[in-house]
């Protein structure tokens, strides 16, 4: 074991996949999923959005925040993919086969280095997308509304941040994504806990901890006293036998 790796282990970091092994790991993952040929764009972001499970009255709110987030990403120099307005949106073209939607959407996720989502609803509505981003070692950033409690099923190797007013704090999030672009992503552990690693030459960091230290006001803190968005079914009759 190199002196360098020993140093990181003493710091609590253990590298599983770094810049040298990550390309092979991604190539093998793509082959297993039948997505061979897709290339990762380091300047692209998949901006996930809950569609199918979102009540109609809440869609304008999510789309407004999505628009703010996409503007931030664009200003940071990233090309944004919005599934809500895409030709193969999971919320439109209902005659399209689910397998085709899944394959196209997954291809868009693994084709972008960055992944973002807004965690507002009790169930994110983008769980499959988020897990895909995690498995493919994308730099995933999930934004939580400080005033709203959501599910505690929140994956690791993801950077969880929170905001009071997304638009007012736009400049801070802009700097977050500018900083993240200076690192190559990797997979590892921090004191035994799965971590999203960032590499700058020989420097290795836990990216979530780095962002928390640099932007302490954005650090996500779970608060069980916050209210959760209460949803109600408009058509419970679909459960009835015909």
C-alpha cells in the first residue's frame, strides 16, 4: 500500500474507485445495463423532477423551483436536461412503452456528470433516478426545503443541502456547483461510511463534508418537527373491484 493511501486511511478516508479505476467501473456498469456507448459529459446536469406522483396543484410550485435551479446550473456553466419538458417526459406521451421511457431516461442520467433534485414531497418521485445517479457515481446534489419534512430514506454518496429561499440563496448554490466542477468524482468510505469522494490531483476529500465546511449555512439538518406535505387521493374509487 502506498504512503499516500496510508495517509488517507489515517484521515478516515478509504478509496474504492478513483480517477484511474472509475472509467472501467463505469464501462462495466454501462455494459450490464445495455447502455454501451454512452459517454459522460462533465459539463451536463440531469435535473430530476417529480412528475407522475405530483398533485396538479403542486406542479406549478415544483416547476418554479426547478426553473430557479436550472438557471443556477446554467450560470455555473452546465448544460441542463429537464425531464419535465423533454420529448420523452414520463408525465407525457402515455402511449410510449415504460421500458422505452426507462431506457431513455436512464441514458440521460448516466450521460451527465451532475444530478440534482428538489426533495419537497413525502415521496421524492425520483427515487429510481437518484439511485441510478448514485450507482453511476454522479455528483448528486439533493436540495431540501428547510421548512418541509420529507422521507428519511435518503441515500448516501449524495450531497444533501437545504435552503430557506432558493432564489434568494441562488448565488451560494452557484458557488457550490462551481466548486464541485473542480473535482473529479470517486467512490469510497469516510470512517467506514459510504462517501462521495472528490479528487484534485493527489488531494482527496469527502465532497459532502467539503461543501458543508465551505457553505455551513447550506448544511442539511433533519428536523422531525417540521410539517410534511399532506397529499390526498382524488380518485380512491380506482381501488374498487369492477
